[in-house]
C-alpha cells in the first residue's frame, strides 16, 4: 500500500481568485452542472477532507447525492459515501453539524495534541479523534489515512487547508472551477493565503472544460515536457 493517498484538491473561485465573499451567507460559485460533476468526483474517492472552519461556517453535507452514484459505490463493495475527514486546532466542533450527522461512512477528526481531549469529549462515538501532533504532522496524517484504506483523497477546502496541502507538496491533481463573477473585497477569503509559500514551478494544464457559465481547469504538478 502507498504511504499516502492520491490527493485531488478541488476548488471553485471567482475571476479574481476568491472562494467566498465577506457576508454571513455562503457565496455559491458553482452552477448546477458543476455541482453534479463534483458529485461524480466524490463518488470516485475514498475520503473527503475539509477544515474545521468549513464545517463550522458552511455546515457541508459532504455526501454523494445522486442515487445512481451511491448504488455504483455499493456495487463496488464500498459504502455509499466516502469517509469524512477534518482537521482542528481547537477541538471546537459541533456534534450536530451535518458533517457528523449525515452519511453512512466513518468520520475522522485529526486534532492538534492540545485539542484532542476537547474534540473527543464533544464528539464521543460520532468520530474517531486522532492526535495529529503539534505542529500538525501532515505526512503522518496521510499515512494514517492510507493505513485505513484511503487510496484517493479529495480535499475541498477552505483556503487554509488548500494552502496547507499545496505548500507541503501533497497535491497530485488540482481542479479549479472559475465562476464568471468578481468578489473584489479584500476581507473575503482567497483560494490560497498570500505569501504562504513560494511559487517554485509551473503546473501542467491537463484539461479545460466548459461547464455552463463556468470553466474547469484541471492541473497536474510539474511543468509539461517541452
């Protein structure tokens, strides 16, 4: 078994690189066609990872929605939903969140050492709380996921999580959906935190696809061969 899963990072951004606006309501950047595409991608992975802030602010379900895709997973001998994974530095997670209440697969919480007691107390049997060190041991976390049978991991954000995986060099495939609007608000969260890591090399553009009024750009790490 590989020492870590294949990591697919997925994000939707505005034309000026934001993943949300600064309002209290979540800005939906994808259209219906792209949400269906994301459902297909989710159906093909073993686990989905988001940050604790995304769990708190967006309350995502992170399940496979289409019945045909759920049945396809069952036919492969897999649970209908991928494993849900989150990372927390505080342990401040609501056990009533959709992340913990919906879906038929296990939930895993990787917590900084100091946050393990609080997370374990709050969540009880709802999730497996794992000590991820302090600072966060990303290679150890990925190795633990691999040991649990996770071969393909989909990372869905938010910005701090995107930055973490990109800066650590643990992204094997990048899906960027560009929505035809501008946010133009410096208070809003961006795809990658500014100045978090140096830009060292270009990536390879593997696919461009129109999805309604959005565009999917699929990148692979490393520059294309001359």
